[in-house]
């Protein structure tokens, strides 16, 4: 992604800046005052995923969102630190550098797993997972998909090819439909921009190729982080059963379901999800009226 070219279309760009904290050059969006809410997007997304949620939250809290390494506008300083553990360590280092002390971490999909990995390293703030990807592929897919992602990430010809194949408007719509969510034209256009960028595709493949959630899943019963898992009943990407199964193992986890919403639930109904997020901030004692 090219900031000089794309900033005009990028949501909340006036709140964007770049932070060099090894090993990456991070694209960060930060606004508002009050308790700190830290937003982590899922694999293949970027800060545009929060385009309508961010402005609502910033009226009531200090909100920080960022692009994960190699995705969106965050530049990878190394290709070797895009797995769950290394990314959480690098995010903790970024928080320390910037003086952020999150009161709440909100993670979407794979970002929810990252939030649970990160939380104990930065004071154990509570976590909200939006359609949390807290499972691994079953059977053959469990080893075949990561292997394919690794092979594609290592081949410099693959990301440009995938960008050409996936970046068309019709193909973008088809892929978004599989999530069970319906986005407005602006949301579709932003995903099309991401999916047509070879650098973003490369960053996503690199993350997928290094993703190993097994150690996190093995210790779910030991995770004492207060966790709320919000699920959309129409999610076509991560079934709601994934969150219910994880919550049964976690000592301080609850699940709340929302009828009619899909995997991108926070983009479909930002006001509803903002209400849920603000209610979970520690010390929040009043209801927040959102228009």
C-alpha cells in the first residue's frame, strides 16, 4: 500500500501517523481521551476495518488502531516475526514505546487470538473478541493450508498474481459474501483496494504461513483474562460454535450472539458493537447513548 497515493481514500486518515519501533514501521491511528481501547484487525484486513467504529469510540475513549506487519500500511522490518507469538511481543514493545496502557483490547477474528496472546504481556487488560478465530483447521486442511500459504509467501510471483485475480470488483464482492456480512459500497471498495495490492497480499500470506495457534489453544483453561466473545449468527468464516467451545474452557469468558450479523459484524453495525465495547471498559458505570 502506498500512503501518498491512498491516504485520500483511507478512513480516519487525519488520525494516522507512522511509528518506527523495531522491527517494523507501524501505521497507527490514535484519537480521543479517556480509557484506552486497543483495536486489532484480523488477517487480510487493516485499519479500514474500524472505519465506522473508530469515530464512535473516540468520542468516549482513547482509541488506538494499527495495521499488523505487512498489512495495510505497516511495513515489515523482517519476514520472520509475523506469527502469533512474535507479533504479540512486538506489539507489547510498541505499547511500551508509545506509553499506551490499554484498558481493553478488541480483536477481530485472528486479532482476537492475538489479543489474548498480548494481554498478559501488558498488564492483562480484558479482551473482547469479535468472531474470534480460536480454532485450527481440521484434518488435512490443518497442515495443508499453512503449507500452501508458506509456499506462496516464498514465491515472489504469487502475491502479484493473487492481487490481479482477487482485486476485481466482482471477485471482491464474492469473497465478502462468503463472510455472511453485507457491506456498503465504500466498505467493498476499501477491501478491493487491499486485495489488489501485492504488498498487502504478501503480508497476509506471510502471517498465515507462520500462524500457529496450538500453544494458545492448549492453555485456554489457564487464561484468566476477562474475555467477552461477540459472535454473529450469520458468520460464514468462523462458526459461532468456535467461540462457544473456547468459552467453555476459559474460566472468565462469556459469549454473546447477535442475530443476522456476519463475520464483519463491527462493519455492519458499528453503533451496536460500540455499545458493547464501551460497556466492557473497566470502571464504566454509565450507559453510553450512541446515535
